[in-house]
C-alpha cells in the first residue's frame, strides 16, 4: 500500500539572521525522511524551530487534522497525494504540488482523500 504525506510548513514570526543559528548545522535535509508515517494516527514531526518552524504532518487515507487555529500565518503545501482543506465554510481540493496560505487565528481542517 502506498503511503501519502502532506506537509505544513508553519511560519512563526520572521526568518531572520539569528534563526539560521538556531538550526545548528542542519542547513539541508529531507522533509519526507523526517516524518515517519503511522497507520493508527496522524504523524507530526518538528523539523526545526525558532524564528521559523516547519512541521511535517503525514496522514493515511481518511485521517484528519481536526479543526484548529494557529497564532501566526501558516502555509500548507501538499507534497504528495490529495487532501480536502476546509476554512471559512469553504472546501478546497488540493493535490501534490498545491499550496494554500492560511491567515492567523483562522479555523481550518485538513483530511486526506487518497
């Protein structure tokens, strides 16, 4: 069975000079390799944090990232597969390569389709 991931890079504040130091020596990496998919629940991995945070989330078919908000703007990027993104009473179908900008404090939800 093929697994599918979607990834949410979440911007916390601004990426500035000091943020690079907070990442240590890890200037290059693979988001795919950092998220270990679990069949029983969604998978979440924080790749690095500080002034900028990237969170990798993997979902199996039918799994959801339940309704929630973030205190800052977020950027949803679908790495592979397809998801339904819901926000403000509207639903968007997103597939590999698609993205969606999420304003701060906006209730939203993501569900994996295939």
